[in-house]
C-alpha cells in the first residue's frame, strides 16, 4: 500500500489525461506516507484523516492550507525517518498548492 502525490494547476482529469495540469509529483515516499496517514482518525477534525490510502483524494488550495497546519503534530507521532521525510514532502506540496490559486493536490492511493 502506498500513496503517491501530485500537484496540479487545475482539477486533474483521470490518470493519463492529467499530464497537462501536472506541476510536479512525489512518488518515492508512498508506503511511508500511507503508514503516517493511517494513524489519523477520520472522525477527528482535520483534513488529512480523510485521505483514502486505497483510493484517490483531492484537496483544493483552501483544503491544502488547512491540511498543512496538521503536519507538525503528525511528524511528532512518526515511527521513523522515512515517515518524517514523507510528511516533509507532503508539507511542501500542500504549501505550494495553498499558494497557487486553482491548484489541487492529488493523493493517489494504491
């Protein structure tokens, strides 16, 4: 199980058709990111708890700004350096998305 990340300039189309809006992707931390995010409870107030490790989840720039605020607390719960690196990478994508009107972060589950 893993979660790949992509930052898009607009709402992405499904898979191959999304290349036209792709700004950058993160594909190297998939398993570690999934482990870190599965600690979250969907019933808590927060955006990252809603990321589906088996499906796709989209955050627009407003949702990305809210989710970015959750990263520091999550890093404190990390079991290893791989999870911390995955969350730092996610934080960078969320920050870039929050600063780019009309953009989306796409969490691509396994």
